[in-house]
C-alpha cells in the first residue's frame, strides 16, 4: 500500500509532463509580462531545464509588474514543487489564485501539493474546484479515488471516483487499474482481473511502462495457475524492477512453485528496494526455516520484529 | 561545594549551545515523525496560508507575533499545537526561557506526547535561574518531561518513508538529549552520581558526539572529585567545540592542571 502511495507521486510527475507541458503553449501570449521573457521561460520549461527555469522565474517575479502576473506565479509554484520546495510552491500558487487564476490545472497542481503535505481537506477542496472548472476532466476524480484508496482505505468510495473518471475517459488506464484494485480489495476478483487485463492491453497499445496490473494479475492467479502467475510476475519485475512489490509477488510465485532459492533471491531484491517492509523479512524467515538454515532464519525474524516495533503492523 | 556551585553556573551559558544542537526533527508538522494518517488538518486555505507564514518566517520575534495572531484567528485549529511548538523554538532562539515554558506548555496541552516539545522543555527548565520551592517543582516537571520523552520514543510508530537508519540516528540523538536533561536536573538537585550516570548515557548514546554533553559530564566528574575522568571528558569537549565550549573546557583543564 505504501508503494502505491509513493507511486502516486511518480504518476503525478508523469501526468504533469504528459498533460501540462502542452498547457504552457502560448505562455508568452496569455501573460501580461514582457513577451520575450515569458517566451524564454516557456523554452526552458519545454526543454525540462527545471533548475534554470526556476531561477529565471524567481528573477522575473522580483520585478513588480511581473509579480502580479498569475501565470508566472503559477509556473513559479510548479517549478518550486518540482524542486521539492513544497511550502514555497503552495505560496506561489496561492498568489496565482488570489490574482484571479482559476483554471483546472491550477487547482490540480495545488491539490496535489496539498496531498504531498498531507493536507487532505485542502486537497479534496482543490479537486472539487478542478471538477467545477472542467467537468470533462477525469483527473480530479482519479486523484480523489487515489486518496480514498491509499489514505482512507475506503475502497467503496474510491471505486465510485474511478468509475466517474472512466465515464469521462473510458481509456484512462490508471483509473482502470485502480478500479481493478478496489474491486480486488472488495473481494470481486473476477471483475478485478477483467480490469487488470484491460489495463494491460491499453498499456501495451500506448507503450507505457506501468507494472502494477501485471503484478496484480500474478497475485490473483497465484493459487489457481502458478505457471501463468510466474509469467505475469516476471514481466512486472522486468517492466519496473525498482518496485519492491513486484519482487515480493515474484517471490510468492516462486515459493508456490517450490523454488525456494529463487524466492529468497526475489525477497532480497524486495528488501533492498523497500527496507522498511517487515512482511518480506517474515517471508525470508519462513523460507530459510524451510531450507533448514536456522541462523539465517533467526536473523530475518529479528529484523521483522524490529521493524514491527518501529513501524507497526503492515 | 563552592567549586561545584561555580561550575554549576557554567551550565547556564551552555543552554544556547546545547539547544542549538537540535536537529531538523524540531520542525513539527513537516518533520519526519508525523504519521500521514494523523496529520493535523487545516480547515481552510486561509488558515494554512497563515500557518505557512509561521513556518517560513526567519525572525524569532515575528514568529512569536504570528503565532499569537494565528491562535487568535484560529483558536480551534488542529495546527495550533505545532504552531505553539514553533513559538517555543522561537523563544528558545531569543534565550527567553519563560517564553519557552509558556509556549511549550500550550503546545503540550494540545499535543500531549510530542517528543520534540517534551525534550525542549526538559532541556530548558534546568537552565532557569529560579530558586526555592518553585524551582524544585519545575525541576521535577523537567524530569517527568524527559522520562515521558524516553517512553514516547519507544512507543512512536514511525512513518515508513523514514528509513530505519535515519530513525535510529534520530532516536539515539533524542535519547541522548533526554539523558542530558535528566543529568542536568540531577546536577541542579545536587545528586551528582545520578547526574554523572545520565551524562555518561548521553555521551555514549549520541551518534554525533556533542561537546556540550562532554562538558557537562566533565563538570559533573569534577564535582564528584573524579579528576582523571573529568580531564578526559573536558578534553573531548574541547576537541568537539563549538568555540565557547572549547574555551570553557580549556579553562577548566588549566585549573585542573594547576590543582595537580
């Protein structure tokens, strides 16, 4: 679940790049600041020269007339967020809002930064504003769904949000995947599987590397069809090898097939990538015990108990 | 005893240096120990805007004033506990111990087991220059705060984003600070053996050795007549610094040298 939450941040970065850079089209035309300077800013943003763009935007905003320019404040906020300066990002975006900017993209950016700062009341408010600003945009529904799923663990409400997103954009692949995840959490495995397969089809069509549906299919097929599960789990781990959960699922599949050494290898990769996940250590304990390696087993159990005491139950 | 009294005086100027040793974990809301599921929530953007101004303000006097404004405008805010925490830290920068106690007290009433606040108060109280029954009561309170902080450190469920390594370092630093506070309280109460034991724990536990902690240990050894141990601790204090501690430690070492 924790990796799902981290994943939302990387998804946001991807989403911002895919959907918002085009939004800086005509930055020079729509703003009231000097066209050449805004064009320069636009170029830096398009080339993803984030640090230079931020420095340039910060210089621009010092000029009094520019500081009243809502789009400049918006980009300043966006660039600061990219550089992990979330507090100053909020302050710039709020300036943009107070200067009269009320577009869906502003509310979405501000909302996501509030989410990052764990201010969920304000996040929800911004997503609702984004929905009012653009009723045809699936993104606010998707992000609300992610909030209900990953923070509230309210899979029923999350499912409603993802379904609303899909009514607006039936091929919104992340919503299809998370709809599947919610269905799985609500015990509806068959329907979940259908959504995961649909997500995989769309991902292959779009050439996007997003492994979660592959992992999910492996997880569901684990008991019924370990051979198929192995193919899906392997593909997930190859697509996104940095996601610990992919290696954890692969380990479970190997264990199911009696391949304990391979399972242990996969678990070590999982703990390297997510060292605070106690469940992987517990699984290592069980597997080492099965192999008769009691010292190694004890070491893993001690680690599991240490992590449980510090981080609580998974 | 006269010697130990004059040495006890030196504990007070060390306050600012000791408290400067605090790390980034002092920044409440956005510090590493806040569980996402229990983060205090702003009810409006305006409330959060004012709160962010407190976080980004650099002048301690301004922080103090802004927190008062925030408390007046948003008396039921879930962020008020951490706002008072920032105010407490601002008073600390101004060496205003009364302010530290007041703001810290307000923060604790809202965030009862906040380890940061408990440690700040436990460290600050022994540095007051009060005397008599009121001072004795305050010292008992400081002892309680330090013990509560130690218990709290073992009960905290750390967010998973904080790595084990980072948490263990943070925890050891905070435990060291708690033991230092307990040692300081004991020294003020004249219980030098306990003071020594607590200062020893502080210096042993701290993953980033602090000159101030070794300095206090050195003075405690001196009070107990343990000159060789004092010499070693003071030498360590002089090496670690900062400058004021190095100067004080060298002065004490010189006196020790003359006393031989």
